[in-house]
C-alpha cells in the first residue's frame, strides 16, 4: 500500500532540508550575531506546495475555539500547552517553520548595512525560500547573491564569487528542479510520479523547471566536470523530460545498466489516489488497525507539520477507503493542534 502522505519534492523537502554547502565562504566571512527573530504565532508553513500560505478566517478561529471547549478539560489543557510551546518557540531553530524564517530573514536583511552580513543572511534566505516551496523567489534571491558575491573578496586574489560559484550554481539548479516537481509531481500527480527510474506518467508535462535545471547543470559541469552531484542530477533531469538516455551528453551519461536491479521485484506504482488515501501534507506516522471492528483494516495517519491534521481512513472492504476524519470528530481548523 502506498504511503497516504507525500512530499512535493521527495528528496529535498522543507522537513529534511538540502544542505547546500556554503562552508568555504562562511568560514571566510566574519562570524556575525546569532540569527533569530522574535517568536510569532505560527502561520502553518509546514506544507511546501505551490502558493501554500493558508490564513485563518474569523469563522475558522471561532470554530476552533468552540471545538476545543467541547473537549475534556485535560484535552483543552494539552491543546493550550502545545499552542503555547509553538508560540514561544523560535522559528529560526525549527526546520518545519521555513515560511516564518523567510519573514524573519527578510527583516534582518533590510536592517543590515554590512555587505558580508547581508550575504550570509541572503544565503539562508534563499535556502528557506526553496524549502518553503517558493523556488522562483529562491532563484531570484540566488541571482542577487551572485551579484553580492562579486563585491566581496575572500583573499586579495580570490573573490567570494569565484570560490562559491559551484554552490551557487547548484542552488539555482535545485530551484529549477523543485519548480518541476511542484508543477508536475504535485499538481499533476499520478501513479508514476516521482518513482525511479522516471518514466511513463512520471515524465513532466510542464517542462520549464527541468529545462532550466538541464541548462544550469550542463553549464556547471562545463566549469566543474568532476562534480558528481551535478552529473547525477543532470541524468535525473533528462529522465523527467523523457530524454534519458538518448539526449544526455555522452561524457555526462550514467549508463542505464547501473540502474538495473539484480532481482526484478517489479514496479510499485503509487495507488494512494486510486484507493482514497492521497493526502497533500508532510509525511508522518501511520497506524493500521480495525478501528470499527468490521473485519477490515483502517488507516490512521499523521503529518510532521506543527498543524498537520490527524486523519482516519475507513476501509470500505472493496480495496478503497473513505476519509472518516470528520465523522471521528478529529477535524480541526489550521490553528488547532
């Protein structure tokens, strides 16, 4: 059975951030103050989908408050405690709160008058934008970082731009790749989406993201031919375009034989959508149990997000499931934990 929850960009979600290695530059830069912002109420930033920035209406807030008041006193105390922990926690220390980190970093960038500090902040900002599911904004930020790098000399003969060009190009490539994932694997999700090796329905219909990645990775390999990250991702990008292996430049091609399995275990299509278990959220935990004692195993799933909804899917007995979250009185608006 396919997992009920999926991530829009499986390999580089905001829950498990890509570690863009800016070490060579950051070591050379003067260590700045600890980057934090004042804690603010959560804005439910954990899901990295396209344009996902939910806000609560007064009606939702009222519904949440009314629902909590119907719960036992112990449940009300637990919910209040969890909400307090979230409010008081520093978003800059929580990888799930990338959207809030974006807001905080932008404030710090606007206040900074030191070029070196601005560069350090903007590198973090670009990464958080990418992790927050906003790759086009991240790409634009990385363009600005490149211009700023040219103004900073790490040594009298080596500029920050020269030293960090590989990481800057990789960051841009990641923006294009995430763009492709969002516009295809998320928006046009099907049974073949994000399954390796990519083929069939997994081939991208909207190709601007992968085309941009191919261009950037090809340029990167031209300058840094030994970068195996770029070579691997270039082959993946061509797969998403349905052009692997034929159109991959021979010197960068990873032979298909290296992707062959020693034993044919067949392909595992994503059937979650077909059976009613498809959920757009961060992956979390799962419990499989016959909750209503009808002889069929039901599915309960959670998500990693601070405000992810706990869901119950009832087994209909015919291979499909129905969302019983409302029926189980588990449904809560986004501001309820």
